[in-house]
C-alpha cells in the first residue's frame, strides 16, 4: 500500500491543526511510536469529550477545528474536522467521507465522518460523532465504523475519501449563526 500524499496531512482554514490549541491537544493525545494508540486517543477525545451540538442542545454553529475545540461541541461535520486536525497534527493521514441518511421529516440529511490511514491497514472509515447514539459501540481497526448504518430506501454510504470537506458545506457552516436556522437547510447529499 502506498502512503497517501500531502493533502491528507495538510492544514488549512478548516482543518487548522496549526492552531496553537489544536496542536497542543494533539501533542497530549500522541502516543510515541504507536499510531493506532494515537488514533484511539484522538477518536475517544472527539467522540466522548466533544459533544454533538444536537445532543448538547446548543445553537452555536462551529466549522473550523479550532472553533469546535473552543466551543466544546459541533455537528458531525465539525467533529470530523477536529478529528482530522488532531490526526494530521500527529502525522496520521485523514480524509472525509459522507452518508445520506433519512431524517425525521421524511427527507434526507448529509452526515459527515472520517477516513483514516494506518500503514499496514490502509484507509478505513471512522465516525467520531459519539454521544448517546454511539454509546456502547466499538470500532475495529480496518472495519468501517458507522454510527448510522444505512438501511432505509435512498440512504447511501458515499464511500468517498476527500482530502478536504466540500466547499459548499464549509461555506454554509461558516455563514450560519444559528443551528436552528441552519438545520432545515443542511445538504441532503453530495
């Protein structure tokens, strides 16, 4: 397996692992010589110490990894941005994948998660959404870990591996001032 190229390790305005707070946290989660242990620690931090905005009943919208860390919560997309930032700061390639899931209103909503690379394993999908919907569930290295397995008509695991989140989604999150206003307009798919 060929190790992924630089875009899956890059910092940018969204995956801002170069931000001092993100970089400092990444260092505390690092396990020297054990990338898998580092992935587990980063996953556990994002899944269990950073709340999902809906679960926390918070109205602020975050997008950039440093914002998610500062607020202590974010939507699935924002949590995926932080997870990728922590991994990339530790030299572990990370990307983005998405699902189209049914919502309570009879439509669909786009759900964000990550792809993670480990030497000897390759890419695998890991969803760090956390919260009560993921409680008691464990992931295994190399096996896709979805908090929301697809099963309803029209639901899709896209199976993409993007080095950066889609720009229209990022712009929507950056413009949003209220989760209540953002929620009805979230994308329904890629």
